[in-house]
C-alpha cells in the first residue's frame, strides 16, 4: 500500500460520522426538512413566474387600462342599461355579451358591480354568468383573473404534458365558457323568477 493511500485511509477514518436520528426526533427532522423544501420549491416557482407570466400580466393590464380609457367607461355603462331591458332578444346581451365584457374590462371581482344597472330580478343571474366566466377567460386574457391563474395553468400543464396545444386549449376553454354562462344565466333567471313569485304569494297569504 502506498503512502498516499495510507494517509487517505487515516483521514477518512478520522472524520466523524453522525448517525441520522431515529424515532420521534427522526420524524421531526424529516418533517422539518420537508417543510423547508416546500418553501424552497415555492421560491423556484416564484422565480419562474417573475421571468415568465408576471411581466406579461403587467403589460396586458397596462394595455387593457389604456383601452378602457380610449373606449370610455360610460359606453360600457350604456350597454348595461340595454341589457336590463325585458325580452328574449336581450338574453344574449344580458348573460353573454354583458358579463364577458364586464369580466374583460373590470376583471374579477369588480366585474360584479355592473349588476347595478340591472333590476333585482336579473342580478342573481348576471352574477352567476359573470362568476362562471372568470376562469374560462384566463386562457386568452389572464389579466381578468390573475389571482387564480393557477387553475388554468394546472389544466394547461396536463394538456401540454399529453402533447396538446395550449393555444387550442385556450380558445376551446373560452368558447365553452361563453356557452355555459349563457345557459346558466337563463336558468338562474327562471329560478329567481319562480322563487320571487313564491315569496310574493307567501307574503300576501301572511298579510
């Protein structure tokens, strides 16, 4: 055996070794390591967002705010007044166009304030339509519901993992959402009308 190998063996033998804790303290050590690892992984994800989606969101928000100023909020208000008119022909305006534009321009949760232009009997249905659209819109316009963008990103991660196209997913997500909010709005309006009529009959009977 050479002198260098002998010295290396002595050096290794001289290094202290610490056994991993077992039992209760071992479980605590494992839990602590998992806990800090969770935050480390969160930091990695956060740095990925800083160099990925967040700059896009900032630019998109700036663009949308500028677009609102150019169009004028008063024009959106007038659309709400038109949507409040009775009749079947106003269903698509009230539960499709109006909620979609409200979510796009005012974003979540300010979009719900547009219900102030509608009579009380239409407000629950409008809310149902608007709240059902805050996720389908995020595929193409993430500024509308940036706080819950992780829902769409989770779906997109699964689709792209299977080899799908994220652009195709975003378009389909939006189109399906538009169909759903129209159906939900109409059904909720019918349910609301029946409940209000029953309440009126009950109040008359009680009087």
